[in-house]
């Protein structure tokens, strides 16, 4: 699958792109500046086995080339980034990884809109593309180290089951279990959970606190 | 410890009280009506080994007798219940188990106040007692069956570390691991997570989806 990662120069987007490239997907790293995207792509290729496909460009070109678009920018850049790519998103799936964090990252932050960042994204881009929220709770720490498993489930929020199944497959391709966590409105909990996990990281002096859903044996 | 459980006639409060009674705590089941509290106490005693201490009465008397007060009522009864016991709570610890759920229990519900139920409780009772949120994500399903372990961590939110340590001990006494999940404001995430888990229960046709925090090896 052709996957654009907007903000793919950051640790989280870079790490996910790395794992998906290994799984055989075609990765297009997007950045505000095409040169930065290209340079991150070169860096990623240097870490990858031969035969993988990674390129880098600006966010708009990346979106135009892709089937699935992953939004992995800081929350403060979300609105501006989406404005740039809005038209090009039509008919594509937008997977948002964005987590809004306040000044104290370990304290759950409520957006002035009362919505989750994912719902704000959906409201901004309108009906032309559907948003699915996922990967908010995954620490970037071990993503580029394939010898490390990721001991964290991915909670997937969105309106359509088929979209969430596609994202669950992307989770599996990156070595993680995706769990359907309900409608997009539930993303407020998943985004907030990141603040809780950051607090646990700080208190335990670790970098990769995560969550597992118990009581279910299979994917879904 | 003398523990009052307001709403201890419900499944969650009853189950927690049962486990704490087994661990040697003195349990006082509170209900709106003293007779209902007494009848739940008789039911609990019938399931317990000899030598345990359980009594039942109305919510106010239960609060007056206890050192720690557990609030385990439906959200719709929270304000009224707290109004009844407000004066008697002075200087005690209030552990709230309350989860606000909307019409669709699997969809995260935002309270009109923009706060969590736990913060609303603290705002209502003021400075005379401190609120800690815990046990929101624990399914009542296996609480009264000691042959079943509870495969779920307890996220504990509150302002003071010593309060949270006391609640972590209550978790351990009930066979669970308590994890410090930050300030009381973070309870909005923990409460919302219950809606996510209810959705997972529905989709997987199970009754006890839970969460585990990964990456930490010990309590806390």
C-alpha cells in the first residue's frame, strides 16, 4: 500500500514508516519542506534492508501520491497541515496519530473545542475523507529497533468498521495488535491516555509505558 | 480499616466489599435505605468465611462509622448521595468508583460541566475531604469469585501521593495492582476508558475486558 506520513520526520511517524517499509509498504515521508522529507527518507533507507521503497517530499505531494495518509505532526501544526492537504485528501483514509498535550504533558489536557484532536481533524476536512485515530499510545522508543517487540495494543477509533479493519492490518504489519475502540468520539480517551502514560514514564523513569487490553484473545 | 461502601448493594461496590472483607477489613455497606444496606450485608456474610466483619445501614451512618468512604453509586445518584453525607465526610478519604455513562454506554460521554465525575465530586464536597478516583475499569463480573484473578490494573487518580498509596494498598488487598495515574483531572480518561471497555465487551461478547499497564514491573 502507498502510505504517506505527514510529519514523518518526527520520531513517531518515522518509526511507524520504518516498520511499514519493512513489511513491504511503499512509504512517502511528507514534511513542511520537501528537502526535509527527502533527507528523512534517505536516513530511513540507510537503516532498511535492500528492496524497500521509501521517498520523501512535501506534505501535499506526499498526500497526492498516497492511498492512506498518516497525520503525525504536533497538535499545534495539525490545523495548518490539514489546510495544506485538504483537497488532496478526498476519497483517502486519514489515520491520525496526533495527541494534544498541554504545558504539563502528564496532565490530561482538554481542548477548548471540547472535542478530541481526531474529531477536530474530521470537522476540518469535512466529508471528503474519513478519519481514523490510532497509534496515540505507542511509544516511539523502540519502533526503529526490530529486535524489540512493542508491548502495547493500538486502540483504533473511527466510524466505519472497514476503515478500522484496514488500520488493524497496518497495526499487525508493524508488529502490534489493533483493537476496535469504538467511534471517533472515543479518541478523546485514547489521546488523554497518552498523558497518563507519560506520567507513568516520568514516575517510573522509563520511556515505554503502554497498555494492553485484557480479556480478549484475538484481534479486533 | 473501616470502609464504608455507599451504594454497596450494587454489583461493583458489593464485589469490592466482599474482597476487602476477606482481606480483614471492616465493611459497612451503605444504601439509601438502611434495610437494604442490612440485607446486602447479610447476603455478603453468607458468602464469606467466619470471622469477617460486615454490617449494613444507610449511607450517612455508614459514612460516620468509616475511615475510608467508597462511592459506588450510579452517576445519576452521585450528587444526591454526596449531599446526604457531605458533613460526615470531613477529614476522611473519599474513593470514587463512579463512571458517568450516556445513553450509549460504549460511547464516551462528556459531562456538561466538562469535568470528570470525580472532579465534580471534589467540587461538591469542597476542601473538607479529598477525593481519589479508582476501580472505574474493574468489571464486577468476577469480584465475588476468589478463584478468579482480576486481569486488570487499577488506575488511581488524585492530588496527594499518600492518598494514592493507601488506595494502592486497597487494590492489593483486593488482588489487583494499583497504578498512580496522575492528578484527579486525569480521571476523565479513566472514566471514559470504561465506555471503551464496554464497547469491547459488546463486540467480543465477553464481560470482563480490562487493561494492563505495560513497561512497569512493580506497583505504583
